[in-house]
């Protein structure tokens, strides 16, 4: 009641000062109060997975096992209260470059995509979409996306909504030499999507080597970048994980690191906080998930300050006519 009396007092004071009617003054003050209200925090529970490694898309049984494994992890994420599940590159299958080589496994050559059991992959993806709808779980997973012949497919991340529809798809843009020479068509655009007010960006493969992509997502105002990789032998997987930590820290947002499960995995999947530290991480090298509540800390001044610094906030303070600044000696 006290708050309401104070508001009415402010309305009468404004009306007396401006000559507005009581109704008009009240409307203006309510509009101003709404604009001045601090933005509400945005957060959700994110799960990141490391899924089993399958590399032969000719094998229908393997494709079905991969699909079953993905759905097992989806159920685990749902039980953990996750709103979004993030899976690795090639979660449905990571085609082996030698298996796909049209000139035989002893020499890497152009991939023969006719060998892929596309119909089985589609069945497994449909089953995954159905489960996403049943669980109300957003699911982001790596898969090959076919194009019209003679074009090679994309290496992609499907973003499946909690309604079981493909909300969007990210296609890897920065391909390895083998991928671009023999296997895939590169993508061309960044992709973002929102869940419960939290904005995500997508990256894939070895794109952690390209900081400009992660800076681009900061400019697109994401709260978290989902980076999916197949991983690799030491020291590749350790380098990938360290780079993702660096991107999260320098851009001051969350990052999720999803790698395929392999024996001796040195850099398991995990979630990196905006300070560059692991907020949660899988243990061991088998299929698993881990969860963390993520969002944007609206009271953190670091991100807007860094954006201003990159935008030239220091330019008016720089000098170009002082010899003591231009010289490179000590005094």
C-alpha cells in the first residue's frame, strides 16, 4: 500500500508540474518505470555429452547403435533437469576419410557418399526428434547433412527444438584440409538460436582455431557458444579444450565443449564459465553427460567494457604527436 501511495503522489506531482491530466501523467510514469526496470536474469540448465564413436556410415547396425546412444544420453539429460543437451561432432556418425575414399582405404581421395546408409540415418534422426518432443528437450547434435548431387554434404549441427522440429542447422565453415579437399561443402554463416531467453551460437570441428568466429558470436550477443568436435589424439584434444577456455574468458560468455568418447580421451566434454574455468566436466572416457546452470551475469562489467575497448573507446586518449610516446627507448 505504501508503494501505491508513493506512486500516486508522484503522479499528482507530475500533473501539477506539467499541466497533464492525472491519467496522462500516470501513463508516462508507468512507461518510464518499465524502461528503468533492470533486465531480468536469463538462465537455464545445460547438459553436455560425450557420445560413442562410430565411423562407418555403410554399416546400418552402427548407425542404429549411434542413434540409440544419443537417445540414452537425452534421457539422462532430462532426468538431470536439463533444458538443452549438447552433443559432439559426428554424434550420429563421424565418417572415416579412408572408409569413404573412392580410391580405397590405402589412399585418401574424394569421398563416395553413395556408400552412406542415408535412409537409416534419417530413421534415427526422426526417432531422436520424436524423443526430443516427448522429453521437451532441446537437442544439438552433430550429423552429416546431404546436399543435392553432385555437391558434397555439409558437416553440420542440427538444433532440434523441444517441439521435435529442426529449429536451425549450423554448417562447419572452417574445414580441415582433408574435409575441404575430399569430403564436405563448407557452410557460410554463423547460426544463433534462443531457449528461454538464453542465446546460443554454434561452432564445429576445428573452428576453435579461429578466434574471429568466437568474437563474431560475442558481437551477436550470445550467452553461450556450443563447440562440437570429434576430438583426436594427444595433444589435439587438449589444445582444442584450452582454446575453448580461452575464447570463453576473452569474450566473457559460457562455452560448451562436446567431444566424442574414445579410449584414453584426454579432454572430456565439459562446460566453461565466462572466467575460463571449467564449471562442470565429464569424468572418464566413456559416454556420459554433465550439467551446469548457465546464463548471463547482468552485474558483470567485463563484457560491456571489453566490447567498448574493441570498439575504439581509447581512441580519443591516444597521442600521435608526442616524441616520448612515439620513441621506443626507456626514457
